[in-house]
């Protein structure tokens, strides 16, 4: 099981542009549409909306892709 995170946690993830850091702004535990795609989420395997520190871009990732900073 992937590590669990909370809203407000500062995290890092790997993107096409390299490592990005940001703050978790929402935790999803039910399926949600995000940027035109349905993202499958559950209590056991949530996904997190993260706001990039540098660009204010919003990304969504599973906990396994994130590292707490």
C-alpha cells in the first residue's frame, strides 16, 4: 500500500520536465473526472491534487508517485 498523505503536505514527484514540488490541495477517495479523464480512487488507494510551487499548475497523482519533502 502506498504512503498516505494529507492536505497541506509538501511533496515531490517526477514529471516529464524533471522533479516538481508542490502542496497537496485535495485528497480524492472516490472516482473523479480530472482534465477530461476519470481517475479511479478509493479509501485504500487515494489520488491527490497538488499545486506546483513554481507554476501553480494542478496535477493529480497516486501516493506511490509522491515523496514527502
